[in-house]
C-alpha cells in the first residue's frame, strides 16, 4: 500500500508533531510505502527530511482554490501510484479534493481532524470537499458529533480513533532534579502550561489564577512554555505580569524540544484552552505520573474523569482554575490518587501504537 502523508502547515505544534510521528511509524511498516508532502523550509520539512522518503514540497501554503498546486499534487499521485492520501491540516482539504478531481489515478482521501468545526458547512464549496472524502477520522467523540452535525459527510465515513502517546523511558529522578535546578524550580510548587501562545489557548487564565492565589498567600510558580504565535497577545500577558508584580512567579520559556522530561518537573500540568478538541499534552502528563487539570468543555472530559484521573475547571473561568490548582497544591493525597489513576488510564486507553494500528487498519479497509 502506498500512502502519501500530506501537511502543508507552516507551524510546528501538536498537529504537525503528530504527522511527523505517524509518518516515522508508517515508514517502519513492511507493508507500506510512505511518501511525504510538506511546505518547504518549515520545521516539519526539516524534521521529516532525515527519513529520506520520497518528498513533494510546495513553496507556499495552498489557498482556497489552489489549481496549480492541485495539478502538481495530482501528478505526484499518478507518478507514484498512491493509494491513500492522508491529510492532517484542514487547509489542505480543498487542495486534495481538487487533486482527486484532476488525478487519473483513483485514490482514497482520508482526513484526520484535530480542530473544532464551528457552524454548519452545507454550502456547495464544502459539499464538494467533503463529498470527495472517503474517510473522516475524529480524534474524540466530541469531534465525531461535530462532524455528524456540521459537515456534509455520511455517518458511515466517520470514525473515532483516540490520539495516543508513545511514552519514552521514564525520566530519571536525577535528570528531573537537574532540570528543576536549571530552571529555578527547587523548593517551589510549579504549574506547567505547554502550547503555542495564542489567546484561544488561554494562557492569561493561568496568570490570573496565580495572581488570585497570591492574594491568599499561596505562592504558585507558573511556567508557560511555547512559541508566541500571537505577538500582541504575548505582550499583553507580559504587561499583566508586570502590572501585578508577578515577575518572580510567572516564567516564560520558548518551545522545548523534549517536553516529556520537562513535564516531570511540575507539581501539576494544566491545559487552559477554551474548548480543546483533545489535549495531547494532558496525555503526556498522565503518562509521566503528573496530576493534570483541564477545562470542562471540548474533548478534555473524555480524557479527564473529574476527581479520578485529574481535575476539571469551568472553561474560561480563572476563579475555577485557581480553585483546582489550590486543591492540587494543598492535598497531597489527592495528588497521589489522581496521578496514579491518570497514569493507568493513559497507558490503557491512549497509546500511540494502538492508535497508529487502528489508522492503518482503516486504510486497509478502505482499499
């Protein structure tokens, strides 16, 4: 089976990292020939280049009607007799739908969806795109229901396959201690928040929660890790920190190459996105045995069983988040209980190899 993994996203967040990791896994499967399509000179391009797989690159991301790029993609599909085109980034869907129209080589069009689908999409443009699709993989039941309600695609083509995480070997206690010393965490209760810095991700909620707890004489140190994708929002966060004299408690860090080892340094890990579709970083935290906190909307409640495998707070409510952090901070037994239960659930239900096998099985079934 010949599979083209397609992602022209210029970014390098959870979606792109998942595409990278799945492509690496596929390349090791004896019954697969893997091909890659990416935007040139992106971090994703550079991450996949060492695999030495057949590569198609585009100079710019596709627009809504990328005719020239669609013909180029169709030609690559024909030349390499591609069976499956697996699309990760939603903005590549029109490109692939057009390529399917242009290509003389019949192929199966599969999309793994990670992002929300607000509003109904039953206009002719979206009917063309989703009418061309052979399989829609939703990473949560929450997204599956959105797809059934909002998209012009039959229920029989929609499948739910949970994301998984391939946990690396356990981080040695000495390494965790070394990192805590390196980043000034020793003797402090730390909260980690990883992800690109954008307003939708809600980093301001954590800063506000730390400020509220400070007024109760509870000293929390928050580490906000990620690239600033919205510079104005990033500056607004730093301005708030300065205005409320939180410079000693709020720490900004750039993208960290090995997040799993960094996660082991935190007293708790939070995800503040308003309506996260999944929350892979929560799975990483659970695998690492760290208590996790997430909002009560989107796909997060499918990961966190409140007060069993983590804590949920009211979405977009910093008072509620502060209360959840306070509980983790002050209750050692709760920390121990939900850490153990969360790790057990992550290993049982959110394993990368299980996810990848299910996706590959789906490909075979389509053919």
